[in-house]
């Protein structure tokens, strides 16, 4: 499988929500047409739409209005344009209002062969006070790879990795948005740890640039891809990190083969923490901590 990991700059000049959506679709289609099977965009890719949104008296926050713009106005056209057999895309994240509970979520729209699914962020930063945390981590398949989308801060939570033990995840996709190099380092260093702990690939992309938004006014980041440090991967790069970008759109293309993961999982004569399932990992065998 060929994966394109992309940064995105929500501060680019455009004159309408449709033009903004067209730019997102353009970068996805450009990757697909140049050979990518899957595309990953950063957290809050769609927050650049905030400049086009007018909050109504019924909207508790501007993000409720933005949710309506994306999910009701733009999504129908996106579904038609991104209906591509054999192709997949994680379109970053965008606010989503649940129609029954009226709660606001930071949600990643996921297109696989034209079918729409999603993943909500599970752990929220102090700046996401108006959002509610999601409660389900979904596993899905594409080209024989078992995949999870783990959004930004969620990759920093080792308990999520512990819950994924033994579930056969092959690839974690981490869309992220950070305002400083410290945030970039936290996300990327933890993403590398997840690749070791779970014996899987982890791809990370960050938002870049400046936008007229309280939530994502300044963004820096890079593109990164991590694989297990096991014998089956000895002959390939096990971690790739680009330079840190402050603006603009950038791409990292990587190729994934399921065979290396399968060989690694059959090898029982090397140290490999991913072989410790839920029952054997320290989280479950340590009954207390003493000092």
C-alpha cells in the first residue's frame, strides 16, 4: 500500500467555503492520481472555514455553525468527488454536532472506497473545552491492513496502546495540530513508542501555518512515519521524520508491506514487546505500586 502523509495550511487564500473544499479535494486527488492508495491530512484541516461562518443565536459556539457548514453543506459534494474505488482518505478533523445529544466532537471523516466512516478524538486538550470526548476507537480494514485513527493527544496516552494490544492493528494514522516544537516532539516521540509497543506502523501529520481562529491561530509541524525496530524491518528505514515546517503544504510518501509485519509476528526468538498480549503486559500483571 502506498500512503501519502500531508501537512495542510488552513491560512491559504480562498474566497468561499466551496473554494476551500476544492483545495482539500485537489490535494487528495493529486496524491491518488500520482499513485497513492491512501491519504492522511492533519487534525483541524477544516478550521480554515471559520472565516466564512456566521454564528446564529441558536449556536452555542462558532464551531456549531462550522459543523453545520461542513456536514450539511459541503459533505454531499465531497462524497461524490471522493467516491473512488480502491482509494482511501482521512480528511483531517472537523467539528461535529451530535443531533441527539447536541454534544460537539472533534471528528475525523474517513473515506474508504467512497464509504464514509469517522473517528472522534478521545482525549481533549485544555483548548478544546467546548468539545466532548469520544468513547469508541474504531478498527477498520483497507488493502488487508487493520487500521486505527488516533488523533493528536490520543497518541500520547499509553492506555490506548494497552487497549489495542492483541487486536492485530497494522497501521495507526495520527492527524495532529500543534502550536510549538514541544507539541510536535510529544506527538512524534509517543508515536514512535506506539510502533514499538504494538509492532505496527504509525504515520503522523501536523497542521502548519496561521489561521484566523482562536483554536489554531499558529501551527507548526512535520511529517513522520515509524515502523517496529525488529529484524523483519532491518533493511528498511524504521523512522522517517521531515524537517519542521511553519507554513505550506508538504508531502511524505511511504510504502507499506503486510509481509514484514507477518514475518515479525511469527518470530518468537527476539525481544518484542508487541508479543505481550493484554494478559501478559505489565498494566495487567502489576496489582499495586509501592514506595
